[in-house]
C-alpha cells in the first residue's frame, strides 16, 4: 500500500456512524452500500461484468475462482514455479492438484513449458503477474483455448496494470486481486477481489464466498443451486476503504511508471546487467525494476554493494519460490488426512513433483535476478541519487 489519507478516514467514519457494517442493509436505514458500490466501480475499472470483494484476500479470490470454474478432485491446474504459495495451495483447497511449470526471463509463466505440462487431466492454468509485471497472456490464452483449459489470472501483485491496453484480470475466464497491506492498494490490511465476465463462475463464486447462504437480495437471482462452502464476505468498512483506494490507483501507477522509466533510462548504459524483459513495458505497474546478471555470483556481488534499497534476489523471495513451500512439499494439507487432496483416490496418478528438480530453469533465472522495489513518491532529484546508489554496484 503506497498511499492512504483523510478520504479513507472520512469514509470509514461515515460507515461506523451509520452502524450498518454488514454488506447487505437497507439504505432507508442509513446503509451506505459501500461493498456493492466498490464492486460496481471495480468491475467498471477492470472491464468485467462482475466483481466480488473478499475478506479472505487474494487467496479467497483464487479459491472462489477455481470453485466457480468447477475445478476439483481428479483435476490438474498448472501454476508457475515463481509465485506466492497461495496460488498453488488454493488449487489444493478445492481438492485439485497443482502442477508446476517454469517461468521465463520475464518472470511470468513460460508459455512453452506451460504447453509441455498439459496432460489429459489438466483443467486450468493460473498465469501470475508477479511484481506488477504482466505474464505473456497472448500466448498463454491461445494455448489454453487450444486445449480447452480455463484461465484464472492471479493478478494479486498486479492491481490496475494492463497487458496490450486491457487491464489484467479481465483477460482470463476470471481474475484475482489482493488488497493486502503489501499490495498497490489495500482495503485495510487484508482483502481481495475476484472478477469475471462469466455468469456461472460469478454465481458459483458468490455462493462459495457467502457460506453457501447466498445472502438475501442475490438469492432469488441465482440460476446455480446453492451449496455449502466458506465465509469470505467483505464488510462495509472494507468496502469503503477499497473504494477510495481504487480511486487513487491510476495516480499511483502513473507515478510508479514514471519512476521506473526514469530509473531504467539512467541505468540502461550500465554494463554488468540487463533490465529484465517485459511482456508489456507500458502495462507494467512499475512496482520494481529487475536487473538480470550473467550468474548468481555477479548478482550477489552487485547486490552487496548497494545498501538501503529494499532489494532482494529472486531466489531469496521467501514463500514465492516453490522450493520454499515446505508444507506443500511435505504433503501436509488441511487439518485431517482424509481431506488431503494428495491422498484422494481421484487424484491418484496425477503429477505431484515439487522437488528441487521440478523447475530448474526458474531457479536459475531467480538466482541471477535482482529486484529493486520503487516508490511512487520519488522526486526527480531522488531518482537521480537512487540511480547513483545503484551504480555503486558497478563500482562507479
Ligand atoms: C501472487 C500472489 N497470489 C496470491 C496472493 C494471496 O493474496 P492474499 O494475501 O491477499 O490472500 C498473493 C499475496 O501476497 C500473491 O502475491
């Protein structure tokens, strides 16, 4: 989260004073319909028919998206080797099995490896737009269509960015966003949203996120039968914060892009690294720049010379690399063994390799990629001195 201020405070105060905090309420009695308003405005911004705000964050949005698509036991879902672990664990939550595929130098899912990993059991793919950088949606969606797979975009780290002029999240059959504290905007520390143009996915996701009760006004409009599921409903405070944050979003991204462009142009003549290629530099959110080196040694050497930049090397990016998903790798899933999808009869014979050798190329790329987070409020003067700091890595 980059910016938050008096507007959020004012809107939250109005909600609290209305004493109508549940997402459903009577406007005649002072209910402000913040969640509903956010969802309408978010659909408009992203360019989809439907949107659902979730108290359970981007994780809940992915789970609901998969549930909406009808994914379950017996199904494989392809996920990239580099992503926050929730992308993969959400697949397990709906009873299916995540299959790892390599990333390429853009740090998104490698379309060629994705296609190689498709089996007769594959039902869906989750391209992830890591660090505000769009995955290669053009190729990925073409392959998915050819093999009749569903596409669920994990846009949790790419909130408001675009690919080829259209916002991410709106390209696939559904898209998931995170509004947790570490993301571009936040709905109050946690939260997320699911978007889709598909009525069936929307209805099933709606039912899943509403403890199966499909709350009052919607219940009569649903064509899908109600089933029992989870409780990820957003409350009105969350809706109010998310709504104001969404209004700030385009300004934040414009500033991040400005900073990234200026920094990249100042660094472009540096000899020791190249700037990681992007599937769409104009759509990229600009939350970081990524420098790529010939090998890990050169990357670590450079990183060691540039203090105080918030930098990290991809392979050290904690639970974002499959080799660090300990619980998943140890097959410890859910609270009871009979609910562990790795042990389901229907999943027998599906591919379950999460060992170090599963995606060696991704590990090799991440070892020599240095991520430098950016700040949208950097002045031109600060950008200049930041570039000079980064050049210290070159010994300049
Ligand atoms: C790529 C990715 N997917 C999913 C999530 C899950 O989002 P949340 O923490 O809001 O549940 C995150 C959050 O860090 C993420 O970065």
